[in-house]
């Protein structure tokens, strides 16, 4: 009946799988990280990720409680269990990151690679949570929206912290004396955001459709989303 709500449920279950996979993968990244700040940031995000998974449990309860056993048109995509299907995108992002981390790199370049992998993951989450939040808003599911907004803000923050670490030291170090590393990584490509961009609380307003404003080297494209911004005036009130 309510197809947008079915789509929202699908997105939430997909995110649930994504967070679950991340809880598996993050400890390996933490172990591999050399830079102290990076290790600490990943450790903190690991704790937050566990809370995010629980928050999704709450969201699912809210969503399923409201229309009981009703099956949506997308129900075939997932078994009844929320972990019936794996988020293939997160699986791919993690696999790609792990593969890269197995390469023989200096500790500095390895850290740059970890940051790159982690930011791709964060950007995926930002876009998914942003989308889910916009659906909840459209459906007037205020309690669901509030929960999703909390997580969305945390993902933005994690992304910001990674950018700070990368731009602060890791990229520069990775670029020092690594010109002989046959082009595996050149640090500079990991500079994912321009300095002085808006902070996460500002962004919360402008990304109602989940567009990550920090998308790597895509600055010119963000203008195409201008018309979509602020279409949900409610988004600025929380
Ligand atoms: Zn999916
Ligand atoms: Fe997350
Ligand atoms: Fe997914
Ligand atoms: Fe995250």
C-alpha cells in the first residue's frame, strides 16, 4: 500500500546490514592504523557504529509496529529477518579496502589508504541515511526521522574527522619519499574536502536528500543539487 514506506524499510534493512559488516571490519582497520589520531578516531567510530546498529533496531520496531505484518512490494528482496540480506555495496567497499591494505606500503601510505577506505564507507552511509531520513520526513514519521538524523550527523562528523586527519598530516607524510612506490597511492588524491567548508550542523540543513557535500573532487557537480536543497523545510527545524 504505502510504497515509500516499503522503500524506507528496505533502506533501513540495507543499512542494518551495512552497519553490521562495519562492526566486523572496523577492528581490523583499527589494528592496521599507525597514526595515533587515526586509530583513536576509528576506535571512537566503532563504538558509535554499535550504537547506530541499535538505533536501527529502534527504527525497525517503529516501522513494523505501525503496520504490523503487512508485506510491502519490496518484501521479496528481504527475508523477514532484518539480516536476511547483505548490503552488497558495503561488502564491496570493505573488500576493496581490505585488498588495498594487504599491499606492501609504508605506514604513512597505509594510513592514507585506510582513510580513503573509511571515507568511502562514510560517504555511502551519509547518502543512505540522508535518503532514508528524507523518506521518513516525507512520510511524517517524526520519531524515525529524528533517529536517522542523529546517525546522519554522526556519520558527517566521522567524515570530517577523517578529513582533518588526512589534511593535517597523513597525506603530507605519505607523499614524503614515496615517489618510488610505483603510483599505488599518492596521498594527494586523498584530500577529499576543501578547507573551510561548512560544519556538520550546517550541513544537516542542506543535505535532505543525502547528498554528501564533501564528495571527492566533485565540487562542480554539487551545484546540480541546488534545486533539491531545502525542499523539505522541516529539515531546518531539528
Ligand atoms: Zn539495497
Ligand atoms: Fe554507521
Ligand atoms: Fe546497501
Ligand atoms: Fe560510519
